[in-house]
């Protein structure tokens, strides 16, 4: 079945460092890919998405490119801030799986001032 | 902004009691999901509905959990009887046919 694998955390970086959180997926069809962010005590919020190969999703300085050839959707940000500290979830949704969202296990990010 | 509303935000109950969690999806959204989040298992899909019909509840322990949508504005998740291992945060999410899933803030359940 469809699945999402993302790097385990926690990831700890200093403010203004470059961020990469790796995400790869397995899907039988042509899924849409997402990154969600969860701040402490809150629900998940959509950060960005891409619906087809080579699409780049971007929001709040974060970017991810849908790479079909490597089945990846890595999250990047050029200069992180303390306020980016949260848990980040990679996810996919595929019509073949009934459009339900399948999440990775999440990566906790700590940014040190 | 339209939002998914979940009640209660927090619930502490004794083992064996019935627990009901409620979700009001965004108006016009026809798909509703229930997820459970724990430190050990991460986010698990329990059940989801489209146009109020259950599509998949294979992630839900059938003996004690039940999910329903009595109308388009309300989804419920019940646990009877509750057990300490049910302690988790339960999230509801809704989506339209155009995609765009929106999550509620969750119900934090503690069963003692």
C-alpha cells in the first residue's frame, strides 16, 4: 500500500541555518504530496503542497519539489527562525487509495537562538 | 477563515466510561476524517466518510469505537468502554472535492 517515510528527528539547528527534512513515498498511482506543520498544542496546518511531478510547493520561505524519478518531496528552508520550531509531517493523498491522507511519522524541529 | 471545530478540547475520564468526541466540518466539505495521534504510533487514520457514508473504518478497533455522521454538520467518534490505552489526541479533518484538507485543533483524551 501507499506509504510515506521521513527522516527521524529531532533535528536541532541554530537560527539562520539551512534546513532539509527528507521525505520519500511509495504510491501505486499519482499522488498529491503535502507538508503539514504542527505547533505545540495545536492541530496540523497545511504548509505547502504539490499535485504533479516537478511542481514546487512554497510557503513562508519553505519549499519542496515533487520528484517522481526519486519519489521524493524534501522540505527545505534557506534560513530557519526560532518560530519554525514544530513537528513537520510529510503526507500523500492518492485517488487510488480513496483520497485519504497518509502521513509520515513526523520530524520534530528545534531551532536554537 | 473557515475552520473545523472539535469539542471538547480536553477530556479526562475514568476507565470504563463512554466518551463522545464531536466534530463540525467546514460547510460544503463532503469528506471527514478521524485521526488519532500518540507519541508511539504517530498519526493513525481511524475512519473517514464521504457524503456522510463511511468509506473506511479499518483503522478503528470495532469492539469499542464507533464513528457516525448523523448529518452533514456533525461527525462523532465514540469510545465505549474507554481504556487507558485510548489516551491520545483525536483529530478531525474535512476536505472538499477540490482537496484542501483542514484539521481541527483536536480533542486531548486522558483515560485514568
